[in-house]
C-alpha cells in the first residue's frame, strides 16, 4: 500500500487535481462536522479524527484499498504534442511518436512540469531514481533523443535548455 503524507489542504487539492488515484484517508485532530465535510469535499476517500482506535484505522485502510483502482485518463499536452499516460501513447500533430520507456518517462516528467525549469538532478531522481553527482551526461543524451523524436521535424520547438540550470517544456517560442 502506498501512503502519502500531505501537510495542508492546498497540497491535497493539487494532488487530487492532477488525477492521482492514491486513496486518501485524512487523519486529523479536527473533528468538527465542517472539517470532515471540507476534507471529504476536497476529494478524500475517508476522514478519521483523533483520537482513534487502531482497529478502526486498520479497517478503514482495508476498506479504501479494497476499492478497485480506477486509473484516470490523463493526457498531458504542450502545443500539438499529446502524451496519454494510460495508453502510453505519444503523438505530435496527430502522428504517433515511438518512445522507449525512459524517453516516455522523461517526456512525461517534463510535461508534468511544463513551464517549470527542472534540473538534471531532479530528472535523474525522478526518471532514473539516481542521486545526482554531476558527472553523468545521461540526461543530456536522453534529452537529445527526445528532441530528435519530438521536436526535429517541427517548426515549434517544445524542449528548451536553460543554460547552466536544466530543461523546460514551453509553448509559443
């Protein structure tokens, strides 16, 4: 079972807005009816105020994890590029683009961070689960592969280098 700790309402709302399928059980000292209604309206699957009995917590966790996981259809877009996360399918101007698993993961990460500059270290940690030591050109190599497949045949370039920092997916340049 995957457990996620979220400190405040805005982070929970952002997580759920991204289409996360992780079951959410709110454990809190806030026990007023308004607080429970607010938590459930944010998108939580269950709400358990403190103090609670561990048998009840265990039963609630079993209940929310018994539900079938419905994978929401998430299509990430930048200009005329589309990445369908559930089908693992990428197109640009309606033409399919064949990517390796790592290329797909890298493109998905860049699209999820669209408009934000991501460092080589962030990419290595997210796509390869490696601590960044600064000595590898792995990210640069895969960005080059992606550019050949995603940008080379198109006037509008989407993957941009921010010199000395990292990469960003931007539209309209």
